């Protein structure tokens, strides 16, 4: 399993939100590129970025911060938030991003996801953010009636690189991931699944590692900033 340290971007800063609430943001670093370099220095193999403002605006907002990270870090990086058309997908991949994450459009414009996955093999992931099993869109501001597993399975033949599954109720709450729902998602399909939301301890990582499902990896943010998870120990745990 791969550990993906998360850098969530709001107003140019690296922050963490509580359950996706933009009004409950804690700034952890006003220099996101320095934060990325710190994670890389400790041995991470991937970085996970989210343009929070972009997710609400529907277009890139924290582009300068993302570009600074890409310029200074050669570690493969994936980005979600505000990527809703082919031009934006092409723009980010041309700037050196390893993978784009499509969330809102995965619900609203599935044809775009399929077109992008075909055009850029291995470089398009689908972000599925769920509240009580239902998919949320537009920066989690709207909860749909779409079942999370059904949405993921609808992309089985599309060639997407990964499904990033986030349980909104757990995100930033330091209460542990929804292991059962994540395992069910991973066992329901062949697309690699990355767990996100609530990973707050080494025990959580072990629970995901040993859940009986073929998880690709796990994303962690607040716990790394707070020191609840030691990055090197986490990397060793997921390799074990």
C-alpha cells in the first residue's frame, strides 16, 4: 500500500478542514511547497493535493501553490478540486502532474471522465466523496442520491487509474477511517481503491492494510501535521 500525504490548499495555504467545512479550516503551513518538500524528505512516494477553493469555484484557484510544488518536487503528485473540463485536465498534466482526480464531473459528466481516461491512460482518477453512502459533489456542498459503490462500478470499463474514496463524516475528524465501507468498495471492483478520510493513527493504517480488500493506498493529512502519525513509521507499516 502507498501512503499519500495530503496537502489541502485554501487561499494559498496548506490547511485541513473538519468534515469538509470551509469555515473550519486550520492553517498548518503558509508555504505549501515547503510542506511538500518536508514530506518528500521523509520518504513519501506520492503527494495528494486538493484545491479546496477550486472545488467550490469549479475552476483552479490555488494554481500558483500547485505549480510551486510541481516545480520543487519531482515526486509523483495527484490533484483534485475544480478540474471539470478537458482543457484543465490537459493543462495540469502538461505542467507535470502525474494524475488528475475528477470528482463532481464523475457524477455530472461521465463522458468527460471516459474521454480523459482514454486520452491519458493511467493519469485519471475518480474521486468519490460519500456521506452515508451517497455521493457528494461541488466541494461536498451538495449530496446526491447516487450510491457511491454504484458510481465506482460504472467506471469499471473506462480505464481510470484509481478510485479515491472519502468518507466525509470521518474527514479531518481524527476518528478513524470507515474501514468497512472502504473494503466493500475495493472488493466490489477491479479498479484500485485509495482510502481517504479519518486516517489518524498507525492502528488505522494497519486496519486498512489488513481489511481483506486489495487497497492501493491511504491518504492522511491532519494526523501527519499533528504528529499523531510518524510518516516514516507509516511508510514502513504499509510496506509490511
